[in-house]
C-alpha cells in the first residue's frame, strides 16, 4: 500500500452532506487558501448525492502536516484521521487470489466439499 501524498481520510461522528462537513472544518481550521495548511477534496461520484460520515482532505506537506493531522483529531466532531492508502495489486496476484477463492468455494479446503459435515 502506498500513501497518497498528504491525503487523509477524516471520519466524522455524524452523517452530513460533503459541503456541510467541509464548512464545519473551515469554521475551525480557517480558509482553504493554501495558507491554512489544508484543502477539502470533493468526491465526485454517485455517493456524493447522499450524506456521508467521512471526507478526504489534503494536508500541506512538510512540518505542518503532522500538526494539522493532530489538530483534526482533537476536533470534537471528528471520529478519526487516517492516511489515504492506495492498494496496488498486480494482475497475476489478482488472478491467483481469484483462483484461490474459486477453490475455496468449490470445496477445495482439505478435500471436503463445501458444506459437508464431518463426523
């Protein structure tokens, strides 16, 4: 897993629309003008039309990144702050994992068919 440079997943105590979470952070952390050390990264997908309990922010790289992450963690409406991770898997690894899952579903574990009772 690779860390997506400076991107953090912020989980909140309640569900709200993205713009509401963004406004709550901006009210406490200050404006997103590049000087405040953070930026809200809007999600653009079908789920963005619904309330959510998390958001993605980019923290300014450097010494201030750890301080801003710590500041986010201390906010009373923030449940957690976690580094955004990108999982990379090769096509070969994905194929091997799928083949293993197929064997398990076919009863390949210990030679017993799936659902067979022992004893």
